[in-house]
C-alpha cells in the first residue's frame, strides 16, 4: 500500500515568541509543529516587542525547507484585550493555526473564528486557511461544554487539547497530581472527556504536556499509552521531548504490517462484516482501528 498522505501532527513544541535564540532553532527542531507562544511565556511588559519580533520571524521563515514544522501561535485569551493585537501581528505574516487558551467553550472558539474571518479578508489571506486548536479545559466551566464541540460547526477546528495547570488555578487547587505522581481524578476526568470530545468532533485529540523533560523513557511510555487510548499527538515544552513524542505517536513496523493485512483481508472480501486472519475473526471495528493505524503512519 502506498500513499502520499501527509503525516499527522505528532509533536507540538512550545517556543517563546520573545526568544531570538530559540526562534533561530525552529527549522531544525524536529517537531511536526511549533507553537510560538505570546501568552504565558512572555511577560506582560514584553508582549509588544514579542509581537514585532514574531512577525519578523514569520515573514522571514523558509517554509519550503524539507522537514520545516507547521507554525502555530498561542495568542492571549480573548478576554485579555490582547488577542486582537496578537492576531494583527501574525495573520499577515502567515501561520497555519492559532492555539486558543482558556476558552469557556465552542462559543469562544466561534468568536476567534469570526476575528480570523475579518483578519484574513483584510490581509488577503486565503479564507479559512488558519486553523484553531483550543486548550479546551482551562476554566471551571469549560469541561462541561466539551461535548458541544461535536455539533458546533467550527470549520477551523483542527484538534482539541487539554491543560491541567490553569484548570487547577481556576479551581483553587494546590496540586493536580497525587503522591504517586499520577493525575488526580478531576484531571483524569477532563483528559478522558477531551479525548472523547475530539473524536466526536472528528478532529485529533492532543495529549497535554509531560512536565519532566529529562525523563525520556517516561515520556516515551506515556506517549505510547496515550496513542493506544486514541490521542494523535502531544504538546512539548523542551526540544529534547520531540524525538520521544514522535516515536511514541508513530506506529511500529509490526503494527503497520498487521494493519495492512487487516485492510487487505477486508478488501478481498467486499461486503463482509468479518474476516479471518491466522485463525482469528476480525470485524468492522478492527478495520476502523487498522485504518487509524495506517493514518497515524501517514499511509492513508
């Protein structure tokens, strides 16, 4: 089976928008996408300079280089009074998408989409070309609205991701992990709801950050586990995390080979609900799983 399908976005690396040193390394970072951060990574007094610096970087970035990452920007929240300035700086310079922090639900994403409609028109950018990935769990009300993304008609929606730190702050919590290092119940709940909401909306589910950038083995195992659950990619906070994330969200050669056998068996028996492989029966959900594996491998 051969295909020219694009590989899904596995790794999203945060880069502070005000760091010339880090911006200079974007092209070779190995991530599928970078998130150029105008929000938490930039101090309030530095945001104007960061916008100008980021616009210059975007205008000068060579997107034609092999392996160049997609360029996304995390703007400031809509209610901060800064988002419009962020968009005015980056939309004319060219970005693939906007990461939206702290939306209360799909209505806030629709507001951002409307702003992008006007910005694209004003700057002669292809209409609808800029996607949106909301961090969909960062306010106390947001988790209750996750299921609404499926019917919201958000044509710019490119994925859903979740965050624990801002949600903990919104809840007045002093921590989000137990003594064993695992997520506490509230955060396991919103993680699962985000996963289901993304699939219900037909967009990738993107796993949140793995805080310890020195724990490569733990990150790889966690990423493999997340992929097995249905996540397609992951946020990264350090360049050292990119390679294990990419590996963790790429099916192994053995997985790909078996998925191809499942697809081939169903192709050879059109109209059948089940097929036999190595003495075992496989049905349509197995075919769907096999196609997903091939999709994650960039083969369909």
